[in-house]
C-alpha cells in the first residue's frame, strides 16, 4: 500500500463474519475519516466488506485469502495468525494498524513485538474482558492464558481506544495499561441515518398497555 503525498496509511484489522455492534462502529468510523488525510486498508471477511460499500476504501484484503482466524481457538492457531498478520504488516507497511476487538488487537501487538516492526498499533477491546473471562471461559488454564494475552496487548499497544470509562478503568487497573495511552471514545451515532429511518412506517402489533422502546 503506497502512501500518497501527505497521507497517512492506516490498516484496519476486523476479522469477523458477523455484522454487529463493533462492525457498525467500524463502519461509522471509517466512513467519517478524511479521505484527503487517510488511505484505508481494510482487512475483513468478504461478507462484512459488503457492508462497507459506501466507504471509500483504498484497499480491501479478505481474511479468507489470508486463512486468518477470528478468535482464540488454540495456541497453534493463534501463532499461525500472528505470523500471517506480521507478514501482512511487513507487506503493507501501514503507518498505523488498528485492531477492533480483542483478537485482532492481540494479533497486531504480538506481531509487532515479536518481529520488532515499525508500526503504531492501536488496540480496541470492545467489551469487558474480566466479565467475559468470568462467565464464558470455564477452563482455568485457558482463562489464565487469555488473561495474560489481554494484559499483553494492554501493556504494549501504542494506544488503546475504548468506548466507556469502565473499560478504561479495567484496562488500567486489571490489565496494567498505562493511563496516558488509553482514550475513551464513545460509540458514534449516524444522525442522518436515524433521521431517514425515523420517517419510515413501522407496523408493529403491540398489545395494549405495553411500552415500545427504540434504540440505535
């Protein structure tokens, strides 16, 4: 990925097949970036890339072509994916690499540290790590390994972006992130999209006495 004069080349790592909250946040973020300043390389699945057709992406790389995983399935898989991401960083030479969610954040930080790569890495865990470990990981050894891994990217990422003050406190107090490297940026809202959807007719069969709550 060759930089144009004065432009910054960010690589955005989003290995996932499901379009949810983190993916919508990514869409809003990339769509709002100044194209005169940033030339975006998006690394995600083909299904997810279909949602980004409205975004001016300089380069798209499919995780299917990289044979890249999306979560901590095994130590062997994790090492495989670290090597793939390290090769990707060396080939693309981005100025900044951002990982959205825990797994890509871990891959980027491990790849940079193990191969001493010259790239700024921004990690962005999107949910409470301690609560995930407490409720969704049952095996003690795996839980300890994941906790160490989360702590590793919190300590060694060049910057950490989280969506709430609670997440900031967790990164600092539970995973030893440096407070000056953690930035709270609440999830964005596309007001234009909300205004358009507010004009749409909605036919819902709501029983009398029930309240309708809408959120975005």
